[in-house]
């Protein structure tokens, strides 16, 4: 099993390296093509490769690229986008989600994870116990879990949530703020565990303009601060795809996930 996982991981990394190499070559081709069309000097970094790239441009054909995108394979290597390969069966098979906590969770964190399980369909809650992260990830991979969620706390208040897509990543880390649990909302009633069914088409009449929203909880705000190209047990060795830099100019004003303001509690 370990040899198989190592082989699959090597194949995944190889596909990503092939994809990055092709992107680099295509970027050079586009830059050279733009220089020739606009009759401007070729960039100094491309002068050594200009003749070889020009020969490739002359015989360039979109057929293999389209075939690779449609079929996903070309010449034994997957040249389609690696993220598309990871989420190929999204919408075809239901995601299988596992939710757990950090070690030695408080009573309120356990309560929050129970409420969080009601939000995600087809999710299960797992007691953390004394298991290491590598053991949990190995067990989730063996049981075809697609996403692994870990919730952390500070003095009994949930303050961080990590979502790891399996089997190879990526891993997104969020901060939580303004957490209000269902247990803190009076007269909220039981929460339905039916799968959500939302329809947004053909709402053109006045009937669909006025709706009433009922809060079911829990309530919180999420802010993304890091995306790693790996899984939780090997984050130190994984590359960082994106990270929030608070010291950047106007970083506090930038909206990464939504242009809307967060939840505003009525006074």
C-alpha cells in the first residue's frame, strides 16, 4: 500500500512538472509571436531560443492540445490541468467529508464540530484522540475520503479551520471570527439533515422577489490566509500556492473570496 501511494504521488508530481514545463514553453511562444507580429525587438531572454521556438510555432497545431483537454491524456502523460484532474469527478460522485478537531478539544469545540457536520452533506465527525496527522490522512485515503477538515481553537473559541483535499491536496487554511453556535441562539429549533436543494433558474416573477430567511446556525466568518500544494501530514515540504501578506499595501482592503461585507448582526 505504501509503495502504491508513493507511485501515485510520483505520477501526480510528474504530471504537474509536465504541465509547468508546457506552460513555460507556451508563454515563450506567445511572447515571441507577439514580438514578430508587432515588429518589436525580441526580449533578451528569448534570443538564444528564438530560432528553435519559431520553428515550433510554424508547425504548431491546436489538435493535440484539444485532444489532451478532452481526453485528459497525451503521449502517456496527462497534459490537462492538474487541478481539473483532481476534481474530475466533482458533480458526478458525492464528496465524502471527514471532520475532526485538534488534540484535547474543549467541550465547546466538540459542540461546534457537531454543528459543523450538519452543514456539509455526506460528512462524518471523528474523535481525534491521540492519533497523529499522518495516521488520520492514511486512514482517510484508504476509505476514499475526498476532503478532510480540522478545526482548531483558542481558549474554547474556534479560531481556525483547515480544509485538505485528498489524496494529494491542495490544503486551504482559514481563520474563524465571530463564531456563534446554534446552542447560543435561543428558540432555534432542530436542524434538518436533508440534503440542500437550491433552485435559482426562472425566478422572473414577483413571487420570487420576496423571501424570508431563517437562521439555522452556526454563524461565523471565514478569511483565507494560505493555500498549500500538499496534504496536512507534509505541509512543511509542500509549496505555497498563495499566502495572505498583511504587510502589503492595501492588503486590509482587498477582498479575496467575496466583495460583500461579512455578517452584520442587527442591533
